[in-house]
C-alpha cells in the first residue's frame, strides 16, 4: 500500500484514474487525519495524511451536556 503526504487531487496514485473513493478516515492526533482511498480501476489502496486545524474536544466538553444532573458539586 502506498502512502503520501501530498495534497490529494482525487486521482489514484498508481494508475491516475479519477474513479476512487474514500473508504476510511481516522484522526491520528489533533493536527492530522489519515484517509484510506481505493481505486475502482486498478483496485489499489493508498493513504493520504491531511493537516487539520480543528481543535480537539476534551472529554469533559463531551460529557457535560449529557450528564448535568448526575454531577455532584
């Protein structure tokens, strides 16, 4: 499986086909997203790394809206 950090231009890194689709993505850390692409022409898979400027949400920010009545202060 090939890996690249360059900007993805919606073409297969193996055959150049534009018939690709995003199969999976995962946030590696607050600043990087890894994406797995598949080509419908040559059946190759390749991974791209995308910089992310989004700030990650803390677990306290996630839990607070759901459990405010259960917190004892």
